[in-house]
C-alpha cells in the first residue's frame, strides 16, 4: 500500500507571508502518461474537504492563483504565496493513482 | 447547482447496521464514479469504498471489507453504503465524494457528511 507522509503537521503563518507544505509518497505517483497522481485538499474548520490541486499542479475551479502545486514522483509541495485568513484549515495530500487512495496526516495551517 | 447530500447516519450499537445514502443533483450521475470517505474524530481522511460509473467495479478498504457494501441507483441518482457488523472504530463522519472524470481518482465534489456513532 502507498503511504503518504506530510510535513510539517502544524504551520503558523502571519497574514501576507508565504507557506509551504511537503508531501512524500512511499511509491512514485508519476505515471507513463506523464501525470503525477497527487491531489491536495483543504478542510476548513467545520466544513467538508474541498479540492485545491489535482494531478500535482492543476488548480481546481475557483481556487485562487496564490495556491500552487509542484513536484514529481515521490516528493510534492503545496505553496501559498501570501496567506490570507480564509486559508486556515487542514491541508491533505492524497495519492490518486488508484481507487481508495491514501491521504497524508494533514497539515494544520493557522494564522499567527 | 452540483450537489451531494448524505443521510442515514446516527447512533447504533456495536454489531448493528446502518444504511447511508447520498443523493446527487446538478450533474449526469451515470457518468461518474463515486466514493465514500470517512473521518474519525481527530484522524486523517480514509477512503472507505469506491464504485465505478457503471457499477461493475467496487472496492473496499481492508478495514471494512466483508462488512460494508456499496451500491448505486441510477433512477434515484444515489449511491448507498450498507454497513453491517459495526464496530466502535467505525465511528466517523462519512462523506460522499464524486470522482472527477479524467485520469486518476480526484474527488472534485464532496457532500457535507453524515455522522455515524457506534456505541453501546
């Protein structure tokens, strides 16, 4: 089974400052078709998760361009260029290579 | 509006059963694979079950295999999760999620969830 590991698990950030979350997969998520099967989700307090980034670097519909995803193979990064108050919540990476993909432990982003 | 609405959660004793429902609207239900994802208190998200758009492929997490059954009803635009032999560790919020069309398995639409509590 593929295991997803995120770090840090907690990330206090001042408004307007950048933030970066890392995600590592125990197996490569790069497929022969060139896609990296790695997604990022944000679960805001009291809400269900929402899709942020899919296939490694594609922003979902309506996601602000301050969010970006990068990486390939086993190492991926989610960056927020300038954190805003509405960005607080828990961020999860998830492998999307097969059904029942595993999620990372989650990274809790809070405002300093 | 594209929407998923779960129902059927509640309090049940260990060994009991529940049937969760997820009603889809605002999109062509037949074209999409569907998933159930759960979140136990303070824990990470866990994919529980998957059903393909045609209903022929069904997958289950090891933790629920043999106890849970996923199904779908095209006429009702709904997906279901029959949960038997429930255990305390099944206590969680259960989310229904749509599998985005295209490569990989991406959950692009989520419901608000339904709470399942297994306790005596």
